[in-house]
C-alpha cells in the first residue's frame, strides 16, 4: 500500500472547512487519515474522494487509469477546493 499525500492546490470562494492552499493530509494503508494543517478534515470532500484515494493507495499495474489521476475536487461547485494527490514514502 502507498501513503497518499493530498495537498490543497486551490480554493475557489469560501471553504467552510477552512482549507488554504498548501494544507495537507495523508491517507495511509488506504484507510487511516492523518491531517497536518488544518487539523480538521472536510467530510464532504473526503467522502467524495474516498473511493479514488483507496484505489490510488494500492499497488497497481502501470497502465491502470488511477495512476493518471493527479487532482480531485470537493463536491461543492460554488466554493470548491482542488486537491493534488501523490504517492509518498513515509515511515509509519
């Protein structure tokens, strides 16, 4: 399993969760979420991204479509937050 680092790339409008560009959280072992700043996680964004983050955290064939994903967006179309995703090696 990979650790997936999610970093806020942009915030359009007002984010109720308080996300700002550069904020990060990690998904480890495809089911553990650790936040840096802010310490809170938006449930709407997380629930929309969870199926993809779970797939992205797995070891997959190089040709698998999930390997091409580099960004996810929260479901709020008026006040949206875009997160970049990357696989990182972090010691647990």
